[in-house]
C-alpha cells in the first residue's frame, strides 16, 4: 500500500511535551491574528466585555498548545502558573462560568 506524501495540516508530534514560557510567548507572538482579533472586537461591539478579546483568544490557543482537554483545564493551569498568566495578558479572575475583574485566583 502506498503511503501518502501529503503534509498533514499540523504536526502534533513535533510539539514539546512541556513547552517553556519562551516557546509559548513566541507562539502567541508569531500567530498572524491581528485581523481576526479586530474582527472579533468589532463583532462584539458594545456587547459583553468580561474578558478582552485578545486574552480570550490566547486562552483558546493555549488550550490547544498545552493539550488541555477543555478551556476550564487551561483556566485552572493559569490560576496555578503566574508566569503563564503574565504571557496571556491583563490580570482577571477566572471561574468556570465566566470571569470578573480582579486577579486570576479563584
């Protein structure tokens, strides 16, 4: 049987098991997301603004990059890891059902 030589969209096996803060920061800085974030902010309009669009996006990216099973697991990691919180953005209090201004501790 012939093997396909087509490149997969993303080579998950190349990810570090435990990426460093530097690697995560570099990932977040290199994603060309400005147009996406501007569009999301515009779409939000004057709607709910519990969490800045950039912070919500970075949490979503981190969930995949750190291979968490859910966003809630990523939020738990952010509550435990101060260095990671600094990479994500402004301090916010994160809870499973939403966020409030303040700090990340839950």
